[in-house]
C-alpha cells in the first residue's frame, strides 16, 4: 500500500442574493484576495452544513454530537440499558465522564455541563454508559484508565464517529484525547470582486386601521451574490487511522463526505433569500503527492468577457491552473472526475472523466479500496 492518497474537491458554485454566513455585524463575510474584496463563506459554516447532511445518509451510530451536555447523552444511554437507575443516571454519567479527565460542572440551571463544547461519538457515550452501569452493579469505582481509553481514538479508534474522524476534536482538559482532522476545508471565496448590497424591506400590519397607510415595521438586511470556488481535501491514510484502520469505514466516510460536501448549503437567512443552489461544476481528484488547491486560478478577478460568463471562464481557468501546476511541480493527479451541472462547463473534460454524483461516490469507494490493497 502506498503511503499517500489525497482526495480533493474543487467546486464552482453560483449563488443568487444571499447572506448565509454573517459576521458579528450581520454583514456577509468577505476576504481580500488578489487585491479585491471577495464574498466568503467560512470553513466552519460549510463543515456544519456537511455534518447536517450526514444525518440523512449515515447511521446515528456513525455520527458524533458536539455539545456541552455530554452528560445527558451518557445518562440517556444508561436509562436505555438500565432503567432501574433512572434516579441516578445523571450522577453515574457524570462520574463516568469525569473519570476520563473531562471536567464537569453545573450550569446556572443546575444542568451538568463540560463548560466547553465536547465532540463525542454515539459509540463512546454508549461505552461510557455501560462502564457506569458495570461500576454501579459491581460496587467498584470506575477505573480512570479504562474510561479514558474509551475516548482515546489511538487505542479505541473503531468507536470513533465519521465526523470526528474527518473534522477532528480538541479537548482542552485532556489534550491527549484530541483527534487530528483528516479533512481540510477551505473558506469558500468568490472568483470575482463582490459587492455588498442592502435590501430595504417593510412589513404590513394585517389588522391596522384602513386609514393607516404606513408599514408596521421597516428594516434593512445586507446581502451579496457571487460565484464561489470551494475546496476541500481528505488525507485518506489519516482518515483510515482515525477509524481504526477499517477500510470499510474509510470508504463509507469518503462516500458520505463527497455526497454531503457537494450538496450541502449553510442555512443562514435561507427563509429570506432561498438561495439554495447545486454546484455548476465539481472536479474531484485523487493524488499521491500532496494536496493542491487551485484557488490561484482566480487570483485575478474573473469578469465576463468575449461572450463568456464567469462559470465558463472559471472552468477554463481551473484547467489552465491544473495543467501548469502539473508541469511545473510534477503533482499530476492519479484520477480526475468531473460533474457538470451547468452549460459551458465542458472545458473540465480536459482534466478527466464526466460522471454523475452517484458514479463519483462509487469511483471514490473503489479508489480507497484499491489503495488499501496496494
């Protein structure tokens, strides 16, 4: 088996007016790139959107929960397995979690909390619940070494969740329980200069007197529209290690990520703008060299010209950037697949094979299995 395999996602996606990822003032997020201000959607926003899609395509057992209330999750597992401990489930769950080295304290309402968000898999909360029940049944305190090993993916990676394996976990109380992410997701940026605009809106009072011609309320909301470049990469060997060296789990995780990342959309202000679109084009590549973002294809703002729109020019720029990098640095991909979701995207077929989303998932599944057998 070769040491390296990276799977990379390059997505061109056009968005109508939206404000799906806001800063602290309510404005759409931006970044300066190539000397001009671009629309931006943060990495965190799109990873959360991806995790939301996971819930519809993966089993609950394969997923983690990021929460301050991990004690409640463990207590629920205790109630399910041993309802006779209904009065003591929270205390037992607290003891089990504290045995791992995670600090627990009550919030202002008396609810047990970890203070900081903690990412825990369903299997881990179940195993801690079983450990708590065993301790209560035997009358023996929970052994900290055993409790800690349940959360330590280096020792018990088979219980890790797909989203924890992909996106990682940081545990301030116990750094040795950290999980290094196997997936990197870039901040999506527009391929062109993007301006922020203001929508002035009014709302009418349905029961206002007939002689009242004014609005019940008025306000403004900022929005932008853009064509985005989105990029992500998966370190397959790292993912496999995070999932207990299971090829089956790794292939399932890669398929799930491909489907979820490509089709997901952050939900900010969706009711206001209904800006849900699917990508105009997706290029997915496997490499054995190193991850290679193609963002520099858009260092110069892409503007319509010569009768060509931004999407067509973006696809042509991606092809040019990829081929120049391959020639200059010897980083040519092993395989390239292209999903064409809009007209004038055929230039991407110069990079690789045209596929549908379901076909792409099958190709990536096969690529992971083939790599594991080398």
